[in-house]
C-alpha cells in the first residue's frame, strides 16, 4: 500500500518578459529581460532562462516554416512558434502579445509525495488552455492601464535606452503586483471563457437603466461610453467589445479605489497616471474614468483624454445623475429582494450542496453567461444556493468540452449538438450547443441513469436559462 505523505499543488515558478532584439551583443544579454519574477534570482539564472526560451521559440518557428514533416508542420504553424512546453516537473506557457515581445509563465506541476524517493507528478491537472488565457488576460490588463509596449516606447523621445527603462519601470509596477495576486490553481471556467455575468432585471427596470444612461450621454456628449454595476454585478456593459468588458470588469473589481463609494471623482492610477486605454476602431485611445456611486449602484463614465471634464461640468453631471441613480438603486434592490423570496421558496427542500445540479449558459457572441457555478474569485452568481467551486477535474472536463467550439465566427456550426460525459467520480456533464450558445448542466449522482440525467438537464434548461 502506498504511503501518502502529502500533496503539493500547482505553483508559479517564474514569470518573465523579454525582447530578443535588445542586448544583441555579448555581455549585454541582460538587456533583453524587461521583467522577471521572482526578482531575487541571480542575473545569470535569468539570462539562462530567457536564452532557453529563445532557443525553444526559434526551434519551433523553424519547424513550422520547413513544413517537411507532417507531424511537426501541423503541430507548429508557420510563424506561431511555441505555445506550451511540458516537462516532467514544469509547464511553460508562451505568449507573443506584440511583435518581438514574449511573455513566459512557468508553473511547477502539482505532485503527490509518497516517500522521500517517490514523487508522482500530476501533469493532467494543469489545463493548457486556461493558463494561456490567464497569460493573455495579464497582458490585456497591462494594456488597459498603460497602453501597448510599442506605445510606451514611442511616447519617449529621449532615445531607445530611456524608452526601454520607462517600459521596464511600468512592467515592474504592474506585474510585480499582478503575479502576487494569482490564486493558483485556477478553478474558474469563466476565466477560460472570458465571459461576464449580468444581473437579471425585469424588462421595465432594464429599460429604465438604459434610458437613464442614454439621457446622461445625450446631455453630456463628452461621455463616450458607460458601465453600470449594482452590487458589483453588471447591469449594462455599454458598447464595449465583450473581451474588453471582461478585462474592464476585472480591473474595476481588483481596484479598491474604483469600488469605494464616493462622489464624482477622476480616478488616479499608479504613479499618478490618469489614463486607461480602450480599443476604438482598432486603435488604442486614452480615456479618463469618472464614476459615481449611490447606495449599491455605480456608474462608470469614459471620457476621451482630450475632453477632460471641467470642475464646473463635473458638478453639473453629479447633480444631474445623483437623484436618478439613487432611485434606480432603490428600485433594483426592491426587485432583488422580491425575486430572492421566490428563489427561497423554490429551494426550501433543496438537496445537500454536493448534489445540487450546477448549470452554465454562455452566449458566445456577447460572452454573457448565466450560472450558479461557484468560482475561485467568489463571484456572485444568479443563485445563492451554489457557491462552492467545482472540483478541478470537472472544471477541466468543462474546458475540454468548450474548446470544441471554434472562436472564428466564419466556421460553420452544427444546428444542434448534445454531448454527455460521465467522470469516474460520478459527475455527469450535459452539454447542448446551438446557434452560438452553449449550455452545460453538471450533476453529481451515483445512481442516475442516462435518461435521468437527460430529463434533469431539460428541466434545468427550461427553468433557469433565458437569453434575449
């Protein structure tokens, strides 16, 4: 019998950003490194890690270009280089967010220690796709707050060396805090889907919110877009692209200054920066955030950097929205309380939490999701019943199922598809896919039959999911 001592979970080994075109001469290799975590590593070790990454990238790019071997040419597409590298003890994720720049995240593979000489590495618990999305999200967050790498370099007119130093400074400010905030392992399927959850309202309340926002923007034309939250849940996401909204929402949730109720103020970010950068017509444009809170409602307003609101205009804006926002917050709170009473009556005779069916609906075009699946961030869900995250292996099964859907809108989709999966731990996953919408039901039942699971999934689909 195996003598199990303890389990070691996945952890961050290193995170670094480099540009191979810097420090091309011998003895200047350290100039390639723009950021490295942990910082207390010897410089020679940092140079060695970056050099190894460069060699892997060059090797895989050459394989893709040659195209002589069918296996390698299909594994490494031309010009894409390496995405993931697996070894026994580590998993390395590569991302090229901009031309010449590479972000590399190295994870220690989780393991089970059976004895001093016997260690079993659990490589299957690290899902490549979800950690690649985490790496992409880290760059999107940086770009939102500071702009692109090239934009920072081009904003400095005092020479390339000064520009690189400025880029290193901003990378250190952002990523030093970001890597410390990573909560591993990632057990949040919405992180992979990059979707957001809206607060469901009645039609009347929903239209009142949108009418209020349109009136604000019509009265104050400098306001280009808005985001309306209630109790940190999205009511209206404005005209943002879904992926931008996901990044913006996470940015606001991670910023105590933006979440703190206060009067209308201009948000001052790290190092006195007053800007965020949003993609408008395929161009990064600097904006200023203004936000106003009343009770549990928050309105975030985005103004182009050249149209800064004067103190007089800000006073007029505050006066205009204060009473209306307070009334909306009061009416939304009343609606939620009345709706919660109905949910309580429905769930009075609910089963133990482990047996409660979980569901997840995703509209792939808007990246909106409806779910009662708890996650690693403790995000509020549409039901107060299920807050405990799913087991990691079930999350991985969900992601494996979701990756069958292509992100390219030009790909022909089947008119209807249903998939059933049963795990070795008696979890059932039912996936239905139709018209760019995916619906998942997760059921834990040791005695359920295929017909039982299908009938329960149909019941939950009819009862829980609506999508305008």
